C-alpha cells in the first residue's frame, strides 16, 4: 500500500495518454460485458431447456403444420408422460417493432409442461375458463404497462380470421413470473382453440408438440419411438430434446457464440497492443527515474512489481469501469425490444472479466517490467 | 541557510568509533572494452577515507572520477581489487545484496538532482524510507526533519517544477540523508547551479559534515567547490594523486 502513491503518480504522468488508454480498455470491457450478455441471450434457451422435455416438429420444417390428432398417438408412446402443443401466431401489437412471442397453446397442459411459469391460481383458473383470454410474462406486462383485464388487440400476419379480418382481441387474464431469473417472461400465450375456431385455414393443426418423458436418460430412444410412429405418413416428424431444438433455433441466426468470440478476440488483441505500447513507452520515458530508484536501493524484484502493478492498476480501472458501464446498459433491458427476451449479465461474466483484467495487466506489463528490472544503473544514468 | 536539527535514529546500522577508516579501496582496477578496444578507466586506485571526512575528488573528464564514485556506491564493481565500506566487502556482493546495502548505507546526490517530477518534495524525500519497516507516521517525521535540515520545511508540498534548481538540489540532498546513511556520495552536486545556489549547497554539505558528522565524498570539476572539502584528491588517467594535475 505504501507504494501506491508512487504507482499512481506514474499513471498521472501523461494524463491524456493514460485517459486514452483507460478509455480503450474501458471500451474493450464494455464490449466484453455487453456481447457476453448478447451471447447469453441467444444461448439461454439452450441452457434452461428442460432435460425431461422433447419437442416434435414436422421433419421438413417447423413452419409445416402437424395434425392435432398426433397428440393422442404421441401420448401413447412408451416413456411419454404428458403432451402439449403450440402454434406460432406472429402478430403485431400496435407497431411491427414491438416484437414478442405469441403462441396459441392448450393452456392446462402447457402450464403443466412449463412449471417454471409461476401464475397465481385464481388467474390461472380465469384464463382456463376464458376462450379469448391470454396470459403474459412479467417482463412483457411491464414493457407495455398491461394489467389484468386489459383488452389487447393484435394484428395477425399469418392467421387471418374466417371473416377476412386480421384483428384479434384478447383479454389479459393473468401475468406469470419466472421461477428463475433466466426464465423467459416475454411470452404471450392464448387458447389454441380460439385460434383454431376463428382462423381461415389450416384448422386442426399445430406447429410443434412439447412432450414430457419419464426418464431424461431415455430421451434418444423415446424420440426415435415417436418419429417411428409417424414414419411414412404425410407428416413425418422430427423429435429432439428441447435443448437440441433450441440450439437449432439459435443456429438459424448463425453461430453467435463463435462470432462474438471472434469479435472479442480481435478487440482484446488490439487492446493488448495499445496498452502494451503505452506501458513500454511509459517505461522508456523514465529510464533515469528507474535508475534513481535502483540507486536508492530498490531491488530488482520491487522494480518489476512496481511496473507490473502500474499496468494492473490501469487494466483494473479501465476493466472495472467498462464492466460497470456494461452492467448499467444491460440492466436497462433488452435493446432489441423483444428479440433477446432474457438480456442479463451472466454471473460468470464478473469473475471472467476479472481474470481478463489480470491477464491483460500481466500481458501488457511483463515486458516493460522485465526491461525496467534488467536496467543497468550506470548505463541508464549516463543515458539520462 | 543550513539549520542544525537533531537527527532522529532511523535504525540503520552505524559504524562504531571515530577516526577509523570508513572506506578502503585497494588496488582497484576498472576495465571497459569497446569492441576490440580496451579502456583502463581505473588502474590500481588505493584510497582510505576516514569516518567524518569530507573528500573532494577532482580530475579532468574521463579520468575515472564517476566510475570510482559508482564503485563506492555499489552501483558498479571493480574489475579487480577490493572495496571495503564500514567493514562490508562490497566488491564481492551480489546485485541484490548491493541494493540492500545501498538502501542502508549510501546517500547519493546527482548533478541533475534526479527528483521524480510526478512526486512532491515530501514524497521524493520519502522514497528511500519506503524500503524500511518504518510506519507512515515515522516516515513523515523523518521526512520533515530532513527537509528542515536542508532549509525547505515549508516546501514539502511543492513539485520539483515549482522549485528553483538550488531548492531541487536541496530536496535531493534531503532524500540522500533521510535514511541517515553512513556515506554521502555527491556527483558534481553544484555542476548545474548558479553561484548563489552553489554556495548554499556547499554550505549545506559542510554543515552535514561538521554538524551531523556525515562522511562525504564529492566529485567535482570546480576548485571553488573542492576547496570547501577537508581534503582533495586528484584522479588522473585512472590513478590517484595528492597533487593537482598540471
């Protein structure tokens, strides 16, 4: 601690340069924090997918509808304990940019399959009894300031009504909370029956089935059994674990993880050069001062530690500010208005960020610190 | 300008007795090689400096004065010969041992002061004490005393750029004496100063020698500065002589 004023004074030597270096480190860690949250948002579906849930879609594509009659046939497959289904609605609420997931489901079974959606019993009961009723997650309700009893009009883009109108209206009967911080609370769920009775086409079909199985260890076998039931039919199926289903969904956008890792790799490499150059320059500029410290009796190890500490303080300041700023921005919520429903800083970004700070500090400080340590006093004083 | 101030005990090792030889250089040689060229900077220097002496080391440029001073400070080693300071054979010490030894026994004053520009006078003077186990309060007391000794008690919060050359050199002297070293080595301490500041610094060095008993070895080109010392020796082509160089 007693050397802190010495370290700090060296950082203040060229304030403009230090500030620019700090800013570049700050930007790198801001990007790190933010992009980690983006990556997390894309991967969270995979992470939170139920280990005991399977998803069955049409073998060709999820947009190809499956007959509702598959429900009972799937339920009879050995190893299956429960079945729910869903159809993607894809409507517009007020403005196309207000994107959120709207799904027509069979309410009771769907909530049984997703116990992580926590909804008060009275609201659940009201929804089950209300044909045009809907429930939504807390995040969505807060986003649009909805309260229970509100009438919510949604313009259909996929499902026009039989009377030719595209306007669908729902009554908000309930608001669910997530059991975990990572539970998706951006969904809007309503009765599949309401959709099916009123839509102009493809009656009696669903987009996908959600299936609970007795034993997660038997998931591959059960999936094969389900697909075997519908082999050589008009609608062959593809059953996978919910995790694999989510992975496939995320991959449609691209390998987000690899893209973000590549971006961060380049950013940190550039920062390594910038901060490393600053430290090298900083040491070169005070060769005489370092020689004076050695003359006073500062041992080589201490000189090494002082220069390393300087680069670590620089990295720690810039890194902490960057991560803090990222946290502030992320806590303001999903920047895409619904494309990234769970936009949070994962817990591990703090320790990982701290590790990167230490690595950056060591990587940028080691070379100049060694240079300072190996300095020959007599030559350095002659040069000065 | 100098003040007589009671010196606090910093705990550094003191050499017992008075009048004994503090520095003994025996047959010191220093050879540099530049490519295939061999340069004999010191060619068998023998020197005894008693405790409490104020010795001026004179000689033309390239005579080896600074090399000898660096060897006495433990910043350089002789190619051959023995250097004993207060009973320590510093010519055979490792680099780490020399660093520790310097921090305890040597105060060094440079021609160009060499203060750290980003630190206040107080912080500059405190630098050697950071290597000691002294508490923050004790360090502050020692720094205040050293600044008072050099007559700059009221300039502690000033940065080097806010001080005159003479004041900077006095801060540098305060830094050199704050740890109560055995030996004060000065390399052209007035070489960069005007006449008035030069007088002040020489007064100060004389006071440190006579009032505080500091043993001082000062390299200088300046006969006027050398005249303030108790003794003058001359270095010529790597050899010491008692008489001025003709």
